[in-house]
C-alpha cells in the first residue's frame, strides 16, 4: 500500500495536528446537526436529502477520504483524464454521446489512513440537462476538489458552472484538455483567454493544460527497399503538470480541504434549516393570528354590551400573544403578555385613533339598534376588531422573531412598517365577508 506522503515530502507535527483538529471539528459539527433534537420534524423531513448528504460526508471524514470530482460537457474528456490519473482504464470512454450516465468512482492512490476517490460525472450539457446539472451540484457538495474540464474557450454553460463553484468557495482547477490539438501559439492564446475571463475568481496557476488521451502520432518509417511507410502510434497522456499540482495541494492541504468542504456544507445546511424554521413558524403564526382574528371579531360582533366587547377583546389578544410566544419558543405569563400588549396598544392608539373612535361608536349603536342595522353595525365593528387583532398579532410575531426585541427601529417604527405593508381595505373586506357568513350561519 502506497503512503500519502511522497518520499521527499513530510508533514510537520504541528501541521498534522492542525489538520486533524480541523477534521475533528468539522465532523463534530456534522454530528451535532444530525443529532439536534430542536430541529422540528417537519423541517427535518423537508431537508431529508440534505441530512442524508450530511451523514455521507460524516462517514467520508471518519474514513479520511478525499474526493476529487471531474465536471464538464459531454465529450470533453472527463473519463479519459481520470483514467490517465489512475494509469488504468477504470472509467468507461466511448465515442457515443454521454457515456457517463450516473456518478462513478474509483480509488486513486491509497493514503496512510484512507483513500483518494476520483468521481466521474455526467455531462453538464446533456439533453436531460437540469437533472444532470442537479446531480453535478449534489456531487460537488461532497467533493473536496473539483476538476472543471474544457477543450477550448469556455462556453456560457461552462463559465457559469465554474464561477458558481468558485463563488461557493469550492477548491477548483480549470483543466484545458485536448491541448494536443493546438500548436504552441494557439495554446498560448487559449490559455491567455481563459486566465483573462476567470481572473476575478480563479487564480492563474489553477488553470492547467493537459492531453489526457492524445491523438496518435503519425510515424513514417523507411523500409529496407527505401520506401516510406506511414503508421499511427499511440502517445502517452500528458498530464504531468496537473498531477504535480494536485499532489502538491493534497500533500499540503488534503485534510484541510475535506474539513473546509464539510464546514461549508454544514454552514449551508444551517442556513437552510434556519430558513425552513422561520418559514414554518411564520406559516403557523399566520394561522394562529387569523384564528384569533375570527374569534375576536365574532366576540365583538355578537356581544351587545360595549364594556364586555373591550374585555373580551383584551382576553383574546392576551391568549394570542401567549400562543405566538410558544411558536417561537418563548413561554410568557399573562402578566408578561399584558405588558407586551400595552406597548403594542400604545403604538396602535397613536396610529389608529380613528379605529378606536369608530369602535366605540359602533359599540354604542349596537345597544340601541335593532334588526338589519344591528347586524351591519356588528359586522363593521367585528371587521375592525379583526383588523386590529391582525396588526397586534403581526407586531407580537415580529417581537418574538427578533428574540423578544423590537430591534434597532423600535415599536413605533415597527407598527408603521407593518401597517404600511398591509392592504387594509382587502383585509377588512375579507374579515367582513367571513364574519357575515358566520353570523348568518349562527342565526340559521
């Protein structure tokens, strides 16, 4: 079994210890994600694919594997390059379009405690392009080093894929394959063009020209009769420059690359989990707020006693605030919920004085009106109560979502922002339609 280290190279104990520590920390982060019991089951189910990937990456780290993946268009020579690195035909090559239909992998050289894994991928420009591009993205999340192949100036598809990899902080080499097709002047021009286009996101020394499967050379021999005879002779792959660069990087940064990639993926998953949790909480909070809006609207609409209207409304708001707090992981007492409501009410009173005036007038009208006018007044008052509760709920939700804080803008600007962002007329109309329907059903 060959060692990770070449005979003339060695790691210092401090570098080895630092790399090992990075691997341990990265793997611990992955295990923490896998075992985090605070992640809601719905969010975990929604991100099941990502969690499976995290599990796979964790196993890869434990086995101290370094994954190198080849990407590129169909026919650019990904399989041929990997075979040249392996010095054997492990990956299938074919003149047929799209020989590689799914991820394929092979061990390159044995390490002291693990292996280098070479991964072949489908062409990124296949007919079923989106699915294959998705497969490429999935594999890139696990790959510690990416070989992006081209055979000339980059197409838009290649350029976008390369830039995406670099901007995602992946370690990438751009490999110009089939360099034997160009003379020295043409090759120099193409390399200059590639470096020029990629200067903002890829270092020049990461762009390397190779010939993984050079075309046979034509040899002319003169036979014993003095006749020239022409025949073709296979040439060995010309990949020494890439091999040296790869090996140098793996010697110096192999474990660090694996740790970095795992950390990046875990960080991306952290963001996805946080986003899904926020989305889930907002969805649940919206349902809770609307349910309390209906409850409060009906209580205000059907109760003929003005003072009882206000007491019922206050009780509904307190219950709503406590319920919203639980959605965001906070347990509030009635006293705490009342204190929050006082702050919210003070802002709404300043911004919606007209609402309170209409509310009191409508409440008084209900006690002296009868028949249809009472129903219309009740619906009007209930709709306004519905709307006020909705704003109250949104303000409370905002406070909870910021960790029980109004943030830098404070409660007054929060109230203005929420009110400005809502379509008041549509909300009140929706409330009125719903309340009228429910009141009619109750009467029947």
